C-alpha cells in the first residue's frame, strides 16, 4: 500500500496518471535499440493529510540518477543568467565574502558555483551523478560525490564544513526520502545560516496545464503548504518566499534552522500560503481536474502530428528534455512522427530519446534537413530557443508548442 513519503498516511486522491513510461533521462545508445526498455507506471497522487503530491514509487533513485546522467544545467543561457543573478543577490543580502562558506546541493556541472568562485567566496558542491560532478571539477569546483541527506549533512558539519548559505535548485522534488533530505540542511547550516530551495510551484503546474513536469525523477510536486509543514517537522523554518518565472513558475523558499531566531518571517510567507488556500490547495477540488487537461493537450498534439503526416510536412523537435520525453511518451509519438530532436548537449547527441526512440542530433542536422515544423519541447525556455533558431523562417519553418495547448507560429 502506498504511504505518504512525508507523513506516512495511506489516504490519497488521484492527481495524474500518464500510463507507463521509461525514466525520462535514461537516453538510449544504438546498441540499446534491440532490447526492451524498462518502463514504470507514472502515477501521481495527493496525500489528503499533508497535501504533498507525489509519485508512486516503483524503482530506486539510482535507476534515475545514474553515473551517466545526461542533464547538464549549463546548456541553457537563461538558466545561467538566473544562476549569476542569484549569486549576486545572495552575496548582497547575506553579506557573503572570503570568510563565508557556500554549499550547493545538486551542484550539477558547476553552473552556479562558478559564479560564487568568481566573487572569491569559498564554496563546494554536493552532486551524486559522476558525469556532472566531473564537469564541475573541470571548472575547479570541489564536489562531494554523494547523495545528500541527514547522515552526510552531519558528517560534513563534524568536519567543520557548515555553510552560511546552501543553495538547492530543482532538487527538493527529486528526492524519495524528503524528510531525511530536509533534515540534512538543518545539520549542515551554521547557526545563522540560510538555505534556499527553488522548485516548480504546483499551483502554476495546475494553472498552466504543465503535465509534462511530471516524470519519475520528480518524486514530489510542491506547494508552500506542504513544504512549510515538511520543513517544520525537520528542523527548518521558512522565513521568506519569492516567485520566479523559471520552469513555468517556481518558488524560491528561504529557510533557517528552527533552533535559531536570526531571521524574521516575512509577510510574503503568509501571503503565499493564503494564495494557495484561496486556490483550494488544502482541499480535493484543486487536484481533481488535472487529468482532463493533460489528456486534452495530448489529444491536440496527436492531432497536429497526424495532420502533419497527411500534409507531407517534416516535423523535428528541439531540446531532448525530460519534460519532452513525458509529452512524447504520453502521446505515443515516435520517429515516424518526429524525424529527430536537436540538442546542444554533446552527451545526448548520437543517442535516442527513451520510449519514443527518436534520434538526438546536433544543430547542423536542422540546417541540412530544414524541417517544416519545429516542436519546442522545453517550452519553459521558448523565448531563448526561438531567438536561437530564428533562421528557420528562412525556409518557411514554424515553431510548435503543445503546453498548455497546441500553438503553431512563425
């Protein structure tokens, strides 16, 4: 029986069922094409006790976050600009300098800590996936190559490595044991330290029909209502919250140790909690209609692909992103529908999308084949991609997005 990963309740309501799919970041090599893929149900439910929305678990985290993990943060200029701005803002707000220590949990390829180093602030990262950890080390960043939790936080604290600031971007949703993970921050923070967490906001996910935010690596889908409760139970106090436009609308939560009183709780926290309550996020109605919206978007995308085939149009896609794999697998698309997916990441080029088995290629293929329609899979950076690929208009190409509903435009 499914149990809530925070409170242990067994009482759930349905939120989203996308059928079965392979892990979204488990890209295939040519040799893999002759073998069947592992597929797991992608079923999400909401706990009616603490209102944490979560996947039902069918595999260990190592299945999703392996040594050859292919997501590298530095391939998005939008995200790099966001990281740089974050570092500069945190330095000023919390007076960080050469006597401070910054840590990042889920440091990935060093996309953020490179800017901390540029400011002369000592730092280190924690990152369990070998591929991205090695990329960060190549930038001169120290990496602790382990999964984070209470045990590691306590060990690093005992080694004198408590931090003034801990950054945790887009990782809180990625942990199966959310209590253990959060408790690790309470251990690793200095008494007056601050931890910031950024994650896609469940409120925006539902409002924007962003069902492709769902994939196996996302164990949790987070509201401030749920996060506030989880943090309080594990030694942290939320003292401020901000919104950001990234990933379709995210929250940046500021937290400190609950045994300290160095940071006054801002009015923004209560305001956001009230926004969520007014939306009904503490009751069943808010969660009830999401499946219908997801199926409508899927049907619209399937109709577009069918019409393109009938018209003899060549369709390609851009961005071998996890959210794209969710869309493609839910829609049952394959290489007969989409000829190839362009991606700038060399670690993905020459491989194949999981499930759909569409080949991943470099941008030179786009120039040589000149497709009629370009599906932007990571719609959250649509502006960046449209600017980068504006030249497709030279041959009459048009851009397509499927979320929240289908749009085709030049």
